[in-house]
């Protein structure tokens, strides 16, 4: 196995073009587990940890550019107010040691349906910035996931950043596992209420993370936008049912398909109540 260690992004892109078989590695929290358990034996590893550009974030106006190498710990401490749901999801990733190493870029590269950050990227309208020696392009998060552990990258491209708007309304992320962190999600759910519209997405309950479009359409038509009172039980329950219906789960060692659907409905009902409680039109949001 060859170990390639570029120090600039240009050098990394040139190496990736010359060696499309090289597997990028930043935190190594996914790749090295597969290597150590002999589930994967790449011919080359492309170490991106020495590229300073990938470990920076910047904000311009309402947009945040999050470098692919920014670890979860920094995302939580430095961007928690701007990107609350992404920070919530990051807090549930692994142990403190894993959060010090792992990155959103790595989560995207692995493209696991259970990746904690994926539902948040979907509801926030994030775009994934990718680059090669041919140039740079952005891929909407909804188009990035193309199958189980498969993404829309071409063989010579690297993930360089994620672009997403700073929150202007309440956001929530929740997942079900055997404990709150240090565990792969049995299922997960993200919701954002911004500009008078709800967006919702699920994770670990289908071949790819996905938006719950029918649930969104229903709740956006039925929410009592002029009211600050609690939501009706029928509305909340129907929203949860539609979120569960968006799933296409399997039975595995972490949970059955029936349990995943049930858990998603519960998560969706709770999270909808949380964002409604905190939305700008609610008098309770000022409490």
C-alpha cells in the first residue's frame, strides 16, 4: 500500500488524477477501521491532513463555507450558533477522540446511510464543493448520495468544502441508538423551520439519506402560522406517520425495519414540536 502525503491542494488533486485508485484519508475514523479489520485494502492512501486550506471555514454574508477537513469538535465550538443542527449532529458522533479527528468531509466521502450529518445537510440546502485538476463544481446535497456508500464524485475528484446557509430559524437533529453518542444511528431525523417553511430528512432508514417530501408538503400546508399555540395532536401524528412512510428500512443487527419506522415517527413528532416552540412567531421563543 502506497502512502501519498501532499502538502497543498493542487498537489493532492494532481496525485488523485494520477492515482484515481488512491483513497483519501483525513480523520481516518472510517477508512482505518475498514483497513484494520481487512474489510478494505486500497492500493494507496491519500493523506489530506497536511493541507491547511481544507481545515479552514469562512463566512460571507449568510453563507458558511466549511472546509472538508474541519473536525467535528471545531464545528461544535466555533459554528454552533451559525449551524445549530449540524453542531447537534456532530455532538452525537463517536467519542471526544473521534470528534477531534472526524470531519463532515469524511462523512460525505463514506456516504454511509447512517452518517449523522447527512440529514442536516439535506434540510439546510447544503452544497458539496468538489475539485479535480479539471476544475471545481458544487453538487447539491440531494444529488450527492447515489446509493449505499456511493456518492456522486468522479474518480479524480476530492471533496474540498461544504457550503450551507447560516440558520435563520430553529433547527433540530435527533437519532435513536443504544445510547446518545458513540454509536451508529438506528435511524436519525433532521428538521429546519426557516422562511415560513419546514424541511425534513431521514437517515439510516433507506439506501441513502433522503428528504421526507410528503411530510413537508402536508405540514407546510397545515401549520397554523398565525398562531403561537401548541400544535394539534392530529397534525403532529400525521406528520410523524408521513416521515415514517418516507423510509425504506431494512432489518439488521441494529434494528428491524418496523422499529425504524416507529422510531422515525416518534423523532419527527418530537422535533416538530421543538422547532415550533422556538420559531420566531412563537411568543415562547423569546422566553
